[in-house]
């Protein structure tokens, strides 16, 4: 039955379904996991990288820019970090749109864009791609981790249909059901940033497809307030910092060479 109604984004099936949007969500369910946890004094984002390999040039992530490989976690504005799951090419287009929208708001009003408004801007664009012929939905879900003076720290999720919702802790991508159930069990409303980091890494270690956690498989970011200026401070971790954090939490890879020498 679906085959007759899935050739156009704009055609409803007799059951009232838009199959192209459901297919876009299915594409997201095969992407690397992205996890977000809202703490009382910050937000933590972690993401599983799918594009890995020994021959991949990651010198830009190690030395240049602000950290991250440019695959899963992006700086959208000085007060908002985005985590993406789905088709990376679509994500790049949406990230550029979000950055432009944030800069237009800054130019017009001389203040950082509120987090929910930025999520609305992107959702308006994504919803338009479900309503006009000749277009296909963006195959991307996003997590927005941000701060504004009105509502403090906020975590939002948006999907290809143009819906968005606010969360205390959530997950998108592969194994998101398992991650959600673990977060439900362990999340507390008064959680601090350090405990949130510990929680995110523990959940990622249980839900990721790989057996060991390492910087080649994991991206990590935090958003906190600078104690001196009280302005939001986004930090996207570099590979060496991710490895150091994993070692500190006791989740890092063991040095096999060192083990062989001692044995």
C-alpha cells in the first residue's frame, strides 16, 4: 500500500501518513548516537562518529578550529551548540542556515539569539520541505544545547517533520531507545555538570556499537557559564582532551603495548 503514496512528499496515505517523512526518520535511526543531558549549571553533548579510519586526516580537529571533527557536533552561535544525527550533507546545510540566522539576530538586536527561537527558525525551514512538491525532507535530527538569560540552560530536539521539543535528557540516532531508558533510570533534576559528564559517558559506553570508547569514535562538548563574565562558554573537546576525559572516568582504552611489556 505504501508504494502508491510514497513517491511524493506532499501526498497523504489513506491512514493519514506522510511516508517520505517516516523514511527520513528511518535514515536517522541508522546514524551515530547523539546524547544530550541538561544539568543545573550546564549542558553536556556527546556523539558517536561513524566516519572513522586510520588514513583519515584529522589534523584540523587536533590543531585548528575550535575542536571536533565537523561530523557530529557544531558551534551554531556563541551560546548554542548543535549535535546532528542523519545525513551529514543535509546537516551541513542546516548548520550554515542556523549560523546565518543567529548572526542576523545579533546584527538586528545586538544580543545572542534565544535558543528556542533558533530551533523555531530551523523547524520552519524543515517544515517547508515537507509541504512543497519537488522537495524532499532533510534527513537530519538536531539537538540544540544553549543558554539565554531568560530561560537559562535549555536542550531542544527537532526532527525532519519540523517538530521540536524541550528535554532534560534525550538521545537521537542509533540505539536511542536503549539510551533513553538508561537516562530515565539515572537522570536526576538537580544533577551537576560533573555528574552529567559521568552519566553521558556511561550511557554512551553501553549504547555505542564499538566495544571501546576513544576519541576516534566519540565527540564531546559542554556548555557552561564563565565564572568571571557570566557569559555562556562553549567547549568542543579536541581528540586528546576526549581521551584524557575517558581515562579520568575509567572508560578509556587500555594501552595494549604497555600491557604486553609488563606481561
